[in-house]
């Protein structure tokens, strides 16, 4: 469930994330910041996968998994912070799904 408080007219059921961003009027700086944040998260995921596929001793496993987890968390949270204009979202989960609001 998405609450469109700003009355922008976005609809996640019929629009892609890019279409919603364009309709919301995100600036080029916002797009770049989100792209970098998502890239950091993707790099973290690659680090975690490579940690488990690497035949080297397990001494490097903890470092790669820990570093990858930090990249995933910080990249994802940075993307959310950029898209919400630095206001933390309120996320509620229930049996029917989840609700994200910025109250």
C-alpha cells in the first residue's frame, strides 16, 4: 500500500520505479545518488557471493561477508534517504503485506 501524501499521482501497480520517479520530478542529482547507492548495494551482494565461492582459506570469508553486509545496508539505506528527502520511513508489516509511510 502506497500513500501518495503529496498527491503526485504515482501508482506502483501500473508504473515502473523509473516512471514514478519521473512523475515525482526527481532531479538528476537524485537519480545519480540513487544509482550510486544501488551500485554500492550491488557491490556488497557480489562480495558476499564471492566470499562463499572463493576457494581460499576461511580467514577472508568473514571479512568479505562483513564488508558486503555493510555495503548492502548502507547502500540501501542511502537510497531510501535520498528518495525520502532524508526523512526516515515508517514501515509496518502485517499478514496482508507491508505499508511504508513518511509521517
